[in-house]
C-alpha cells in the first residue's frame, strides 16, 4: 500500500505489517518523516527508528534478543578478524536500502566492494545494501512485518538472511525471498558463499540463554 492509498492509521498499520500502534511515532506525522528525523532522534533521544513509507517505526528488541544479536555480532567479527573481506555492524548501523527506506538489521555484513569507493562511509545513514543480515525476532514483530522486511532486503540486493527465533530455538535461513529452510538448535549453520568458512553452532548459541550447570 502506498502513501497515497494509506489515508488512515489502520491502513498504515496494515501496510507496515499489522505492528502494534505503540511502535509508530506520530511526531512527525506518519507519511511525512525523513531520514534526517531518524538521525536526529537517534542522536537526541537515543531511540532507534526505521523509516518506511515516510513513517518512523521503533526498532523493537528485548533483552534476550539483544544478547543473541550481540553474541552473533561478536562471532562474526571474530571471523572477520581472520578473513578481512568486509565489515559487520549491529542494530544501530542504519542503512538506506533504496529510496527513503531505512532499515537497521540486528546484525549485518557488508563486503568491501559494496562500500562507497571501498571506504568506510562517514554518513550516519549511508546508502548501501548489506550482503548478509540477521534479524532476531522480538515479541512485537509480526509475521507480516518480517515478510515485508524480507522482501525489501532481497529487492535491495541482500544475498543471505537469517531470522532467529529464540522462543522455538530455530533459525530460518533465506537465500531468496521465497527460499526458506528452518534449522533447529542441533544444526550448525554456515555462511555459504557470502561468508565462506563461517560456522554457527545453534546449540552453542541458544545455550547462552540457559543457566550454566556449574554455577
């Protein structure tokens, strides 16, 4: 649904994936927000918003989700220390995928050849598309919201997407917007052609949510 069609809050919520209204910022009014608003609110209020159809949508992440995202980012950076093929960012690493669509993946990898002029961008929200993204699902994320986000990622040029669901201890791996494989916690995932040789043991990942036996 386009901005011209979404004339009511109900329609805009549907277009954004039936997300809770509490995640929609009303100042600036939905449909009128800009990239500058995303940067300003991050710098002044320390709150993360994604920008979709001129609407600011609060980035939702709980404590456990943040923990898992942090571990995955650490492991990815450990891999990149020995395999200098690009850089990784966390949830506050917002990027403009296309048009005025700004997303902040929980974890993202960008190869050197995708960086503007092969350099680390100075812009607070650069125009670039990650090769690989990870989204750790929170309770307020809806199926429709993540479906839209998935389509946007692959439309923009993302090559690999992991969606982590800690409640079921599964990871859904997308190689295209439609090609999905669900892996349970006994699986070991790999980065494929995007991150050759990178391995993630899901049992080790999800065990970080458990109390150690030797405490």
